[in-house]
């Protein structure tokens, strides 16, 4: 897949094809980090904390818990 560099105000830009945006689940206003390694430009999706509303919308009425095995008592631990 190829993209062309185009003028964008006083800068230049590229358009990211929809297939890539969909695959990476990117949307307008998302933030990417950019790095240069030799002759390669690397764009990485930034981690985004979910808002309370986003977390609430994803909540399906289940709270996941797991038992943790702390091992056998070794001293005067309170059980």
C-alpha cells in the first residue's frame, strides 16, 4: 500500500487508509506517537485511559474475581 505526501497548511501530511484505521481502531482526534529509525517512520497507537462513562458502558453486571494462593502459613499469620 502506498500513500503520498501532500501539503497541509505550512506542513505536509499523509492520509491513512480506512482499512488501516479500522484495523487499528483509530478515529479522529486519537493520538499517535511517531519515531524515526534509520529510513523508517513508525506510528504507534497511544494508550488511552477509559473514562468512567466508557467503563460503565462496558460493564456487563459481572465482577471478575480470582482466588490467590498465598501458600501455607509460615509464622503467626492471622487466618
